[in-house]
C-alpha cells in the first residue's frame, strides 16, 4: 500500500513538472518491468 501511494505521488508530481503524463507512465512501466525481471533473475 505504501508503494502504491508513494508511486502515485511520485508519478503525479513528475508528470506535473514535465507537463505530460505519457512519458512518466512509460518510465514507470519500464521501471516495473525491469524490476520484475531483476527479481526473477535473482531468485532462481
């Protein structure tokens, strides 16, 4: 829950600073997918 709320605040502030949400959303997706791959590759 903390990660979800923290991510929301970070994304909304960054999108507001940049002026667009799409680049921030794509960055968020890249971080999430990269993190998932990293976790899976280090648990096998």
